[in-house]
DNA sequence: AAAAGCCCCTGGATGC
DNA sequence: TGCATCCAGGGGCTTT
């Protein structure tokens, strides 16, 4: 479910509320992708300073150390003074003086990892190779172009890989390429300068619009406050195989790239 | 260095 | 209704 917009909407929905809270207790459920990396007991008594985002990771800064949180494919967070009793898919829970933060993740591809600092090896392993933040000032079109130039692989897969630009997941990659009029199979390195400029703008536009709408996605996304962004954003191509392109009416095509599905309009996306 | 495949895991939709 | 198959928002790791 979660790509950059959903992660950012989630962050915005509880960051202010949890800031300044004292951690009272932490509980883990079934194993997530990696072990927490510290004992839950030693987290009690620490304070939450802020919640930041890097790519699809949420960073919960504590007065000592930080938690790196990833929602994987099926994760979602809740934060409230009182939550319903924990269910079988609630695998992380942090009770604080301001409320309880809970991770629900049926598939358990998500993770909660403790690190002493952002420079600690556990953090660097996860954050070290991440590309530029697409919604930040630093998302420079020249750097973007330079990053693409050294990748001969298909542009769709380069976007997904996250080492040039972060946060563009399977839905928004298809959507951004549609907006830019680019075939998903085109080699990243061979994109013309004008196409790169267009793609740069398209990525920002698609992601920023989704954040503004409160997260989109196909199924049931909701923020940590329980607000739903369900279907607020109309997709142009994702999961629309065989349906008419909303611009030209041509049937949308789909294909597999690196065991992920890609959708595109053969008429609108030619270069 | 880059690219391609392989997994991790559960649940919903679809088909027989 | 039951059961098998396929597919799903990610991404680190291993192998070419």
C-alpha cells in the first residue's frame, strides 16, 4: 500500500502529536523483516523528539537513538490515546505519554529497527544508498539526469530501485511515466534531456498531488489518525489494463518488469 | 558497478 | 462450499 505519499501522509498525521512524548513501554509481536536490534525495556523512559521521513522510511528520533520504521507492502500505523485491543497483525506497539503508536502489518515485510544514530551501521545499511528526495529542494534536474545517464536499465525499474530518486513505488512510477509520455521500457540512459526534464516535473507533480489529497492507493490506505485517502486520486494507467486511456481512448497495456506489473498507454507514451 | 532473480509472508480475488 | 492458483503498495541480498 504505501509509497512516498502514503508514508508522508502517515507521518504528518501523528508527528506533532507524538513529539515530546515519553516512551512508557514497547511491545513486539511476531517477527517483522528484521529484529528490533535492542531490548524493548531500554527504550522505556526515552523521549520522542520528532518524526522524519527518508524515502519510504520513517525515522522516529528519540533523545537517545532513533527508530527506523518501514511499512513494507501491507503496513499501516495508528496513533491514538486509546486504541482497540491489539489484533493478530499488530506487531509493534509503543505506548507513550501522548498515545500509543501501533504497526499493523499482515505480510510482515515491514520493519522497526533501532539505531544509536543515523550514522550507525544498522541505519546506514538501510538509508545509505537512497537517492534524492523528490519533493525536496535538492531534487535537482541536472543531478537527476546524471543519475539516469549511468543506468542502461529500463526507466521504470530505475525509478523503482530508489538509488537515483526515492519514494516512487509501483503505482506512481507508472503514473509519472504516463504524465511524462515515456515508455516504461526505455533505457534510462537514453532519455533525451527534454524527456528527463518532463519526468522530473511529472514525479514531483504526481507525488505532491497525492500527498495533498491525503494519500491515494487502490485499497484501503488510512493515516495514523484513521483518515482515508481511498480513491481520492484517479489513476491514469495503474491497474487499468484493457481499459480506455483517459486521454486518447487507446486500451491500456500491461507488462512485467522485474516481477512487478507496469501499465502504460501505447499511444500517449511513445518515447 | 550494474542488472536480474529470489525471497520474505498473508489474504483477497478468481476459477474449477 | 472447498481448494488451488495467482497476484498485491517493497526492497535487501545473492548471483550473474
